C-alpha cells in the first residue's frame, strides 16, 4: 500500500528546496532591498516588496520608487541568521531584522527595518497594511 505514495513523495521532494537554500534566497532578497535603497535605486527596492507592503509605501500618494528612499532603513549589514517557517522567513542582519513571505515569483519583503521589543511585536519602519 505504501508503494502508491512513493511517486507523490518524490514529486513533492523534487519541488521543494532544502531549508538552507530557501533561507539563502530570502537573505538575498533582504540584502537586495537594502543595497537598492543605499544605491538610491528605488525601483529595484520596490521590486522586492510584498504587494501589501508596496501598497502601504504608496499610501501617501507618492510612488514607491521615491517613497522607499525616504524611509529610515539601515545600510546593508552582514546576514547573521535566517529562519524559514513554511512560507515565511525571518532574516537577521547586523542592524536590521526583516520578515519575508514566499510568493509565486519568490521571496518578497513584508516588513523591514524591524527592531525587537522583548515580548511585544517587532517595531518595523516598513511594513504592509
């Protein structure tokens, strides 16, 4: 009976990246956001954002490409750790913590410029609505 599950299991494993690779991909997107902001490439920075986060950045009527550059995001630092929880990831950098979600096109930043506040939720400079 278990033999009929083998093809399904192999199909699932073939489509899944190991957690380390997924964490590396999330960290790459996080670094791309901060590097783009540092080099004043607002369009590239906005391309890393999740849809709700993009909408929140543009909620004051300013296009994302210029609004993201006005946010108080830190300079890119060293990645100190990543955690992947299913479709969610946390990327810790020296000076920043980011939260990302998996979308059909890859990881997108949900919140950035986040600071831990003990038992309370993180305080984030950029976040979705």
